[in-house]
C-alpha cells in the first residue's frame, strides 16, 4: 500500500497539539470579542495580553512591539505601509523573489507616487546580489526600506532554494549599517 508523505512544510505546517490545547477554550467557550467590555471580552483580552507578554519575553522585545495579525499578507502590508506613512520612507529596495503580497504592496505605493521602488538583482536560485545592493544603497541617501523577507531569505518557498542565512544576513546588516 502506498503511503502519502507531506513535504510542503515550508508553506504551512499542522498546528501543534499544545497550541491547539491553549487555543481551544477561546475557540469554543470563551469566544468574546477582546475589544468588548463585557466579561467574555475581558477574559479574551486578558489571554491576549498574557500571550503578548510571553512572546515579547521570548524575543527580548517590549509588549508594545508585539502585534498579532492574521498572517503573512497582513503583516507585510502593515510593516511596509507603516514604514512609508510613519517613518518617512521614500525608497524601497526589494527583490523579484519576494512573495506577491510584498510586490503588490510596493507597486501600489509606487503607483501613488509615495516611493521609488528598486529591485536588487537575484541569481537563478533567488539569492540577492550583494554587490548590486551595495551599489543601490550608495546611489542615494533618501530614507530607504530594504525588504527581504526572512522566511523568503532562509528558505525560498517558491523555488525550494535554501540560502546560507547567517553569513548573508550579516552581509545585509553590515551593508545597511555602512549606508545608515
Ligand atoms: C514570505 C511570505 N510572505 C507572505 C506570505 C503570505 O502569507 P499568508 O498566506 O499568511 O497571508 C507567505 C506565504 O507563504 C510567505 O511565504
């Protein structure tokens, strides 16, 4: 008998049992809207704030820096658009290997004439060309957002390419620091 093996964990994975156990009370009994002031809402709000504290503690952040979103598309949209509206970003450097939610967001901002968008060259495996990134950064000192999704960077889900994360992240960091 043939056995089916799921190999697409780069795209999505099953929910771990302990996550499901922690969430079950809020998917069934305590389903109150956390923005509501009634008891059901306050119970859910307390659980969310407790989770926020746990996540912040795990990565050494403050609770005000933790935002829960519905997923990748919402997170990417929020971060990119807030960089433009709140941090004064006028230029975005990204790569053609990005997820389409990134490409569509930056294209939208470009159409609104809010930013210039430049693409860093990539090789056939989806790896960015760091010399090109350096050239792009050196060409202007306008407030710039460099968008390279970490997940896309470490493991390109579209191409199945595994990138050498630490060394290359260090190169991006030092290149950006030079042009701060
Ligand atoms: C790098 C990256 N960004 C964004 C997304 C979109 O995420 P979601 O489907 O949660 O909106 C994905 C989905 O695979 C992704 O790999």
